[in-house]
């Protein structure tokens, strides 16, 4: 059995470099849809998805006809006051600089902390794994969700931000945590 972990396709907010978390439920942009359709993804028997529209659209585009189970705890982090803003809009704010200086470990002002986010995502993944599936499955979620799962299970072990991926990219991981990037 393998897990295919995929970050959703590109949205307008992604194109603009915005922090798009769980408060903004935007669709894929036309360029995001086109980019997904140009790639080939491994076949799977089941898809587990974040409830966010961008993830559900991605799952439908790359795995048409494959059953999708929504996993609420795979939703993106709550970026709080940074939601739907980009670097240019946040630059110079003391709370943003403090978050940057912390290496992204401080909670987002008015939002979620990375530790709580990681615990939430990993708990949801563990619950799915404990069901004892023997078929290849995909997770279509957010960059942060994929980073949280990979930091906890990926081998060789790397740090959270070492697993950053672009939209439509991801990893293939076996049950022992051995992984390789999607090509």
C-alpha cells in the first residue's frame, strides 16, 4: 500500500502570494486546472480530501470517478489576521515580523498555532491508517497538511518546512514512511 499526498491545484490567491487558509474557500483558477491536467498522477482506489473547494476540485480533476472521503481535519491552517493577505500587505507589521522571526512557530494572530495544526492533521491521518486499508490511497489537501504528515511519518526524517511543495505536487509514501517526490 502507498499513500499519494498531493497539494491542491493553484488558486488566484496562490498566484498573488496570499495566505489562503481555512477561512477563504476559493476555487482553482484556470491556470491551476490546466496545470493539473498536464500531469500524470499514480492510480489510487480512494481519495481522502480536505473539505475546502480547491481540494475537492483537484481530487475531481485528477481522480475522476474515484470515491472521495472528506476529512475535516485536513483543512488548511487558520491564518487568522494574515488570511487572504500577501507579503506586501503584511510587511512592516510588528505581528507579521514576529511570526517571521519565529520561523513560523508562533501562532497566527487571531488564528491557529503550528503545533495545534500539526497535531490535528496527524491525528486525522493516524485515524485513517488505523482503519487497516490495503489499497493505494491519495490525500488531496494543503501544503501545510502535507508538510505535517511528512514531518511525522516521512523517512528519512526532515523538518516541517523541508517538505514544502508547489501546487499540484506531492509525495508518494509507503507504510514504512519511505517516500519519493511525485514527478
